[in-house]
C-alpha cells in the first residue's frame, strides 16, 4: 500500500500513548484518525489529553498551533470498535502490556478492519510472534513502537516471522510521514533497542535498592551527578508510571538466548587483532576523527 492511499488511522487505546500517537497521525501526518477505547471515561478524557500533549509539542517546537487545531479537527473518539475500524487503512494498538489482552484485541479488530489494512502493536516488551497467530493477516502485522514524542523521535519497527517486506517498507514510510525516525530491528527482541538499554539501567537501579545497597534518592544522585542528566532512573520511573514498570518487570523473560561474555569477547576480538581500538587508533566502531555520529544528519537515519 502507498501512503497516498492511506486516508484513516485507527488507534486502539485512549491512554497517554494512544492519544499521542493519534495526534501525531492527525496533526503531523494529516490523516483522519479514529481513537477507540472500551472505557467511556477514557474517551471522554482523550481530547483534553491530546490538547495538553499538543501544547507541550508547541512549546518544544515540534508542532504549530495551526497543526494542532487541524489535527484535533481530523480526530474522532468512539467506544464502538466497528466504527473505529470502518474504512481504516492502518491500526495502532496501545492497550495493556498483557499478551492475552493484546491477542484478544487484535483478533477482534482483524475481523472488523478492511482486508487491506495493516495492523501494528505499540508493545514495549512483547514479541510480534507472541500475538501474530491471533490474526489472519500475519503478513500485514508488525510492531510499530513509539517513544511518546510528537515528532523527531524514534519509531521501532519489529517484524514477526510472517511480516512481509512490503509491510516493513510501508511502515518506514508511514513513520517518516508523521515526523518519526524509523529503525527496523534485524530480528525480534523484547524491548527493542532503547527500551533494552533503559530496561537494563532500571533493573540495575531497582536491584541496588531492593538489595539494600542504597535509597532511590542516592541512586538518582549518582546517575545525575556523573551524566549531568536532569533526572535519574527512579525519577524516570515516576514519569513512566510504576504500574507500567511493574508490568514490564513481571513480563520480563530470559527466554531469548542471552549473549554471554564469551560471545562479546569473540565479537570484539577481530577489532583488537586489526588494531582498531577506537579514537586513539583512528578506527573502531566508527572512523575518527570525524565519526558518523557527530554529523548533523546522523539522527535522521536516512539511507
């Protein structure tokens, strides 16, 4: 499917992430958006959530007042799944981080959406293969995971065993059309890239406190003093929501093959043998003294 044929986006879940994704699609991408939730209260609050998120984006310079107003005008809110799915070309799901719930939701919308529609999950920690056999359109099902921003942030794309190349290419174009930078995972990994890095930090922070080594405040001070960041891991967890952290930790699995220290050493050995030791030798993972990550266009991830 080409983006020119996308007229409507169906958002499932009217929480913080669902409403922000919907606003990106409507305000940044110019798409018509239907936001669905089973909760009438969530649907009632959704417009105000979007207005607040939009105002934050305006202050950050990633959205204009005119774009916000136009986006809100393109958005409808409903507790009718059939109404939300009717005529939709792509679905983005942001419901509870529970496999059974996500499978039930996707199975229901698989029956309601037009046959051509692409289905995506915004899961933070689950795998596409955990969910995909709940739908019939497995070639048009993938993870499209957002990080809460409104333009210029990361959109993870993770395919499942049956996801087609066409679907991945479409999702890359779609992500860019709403102002996000898409990064395609080479294979399935719970937590993707950033969340895997962040998860390791949060688990280490929780381990220090749970193990009785320090209080949350001192863990945050240690991180903030050295990295000069405005908050530490416990401050971040407050902003994320402790219920979300709890669910992510409860669903954390080591079922994926763990990379051993020996494998890491084997990965690094050829660099050492070639004398590619990093900046001090002129070559490591990057070429120095002008490594690619220092270029102005590096974060755009353009091929």
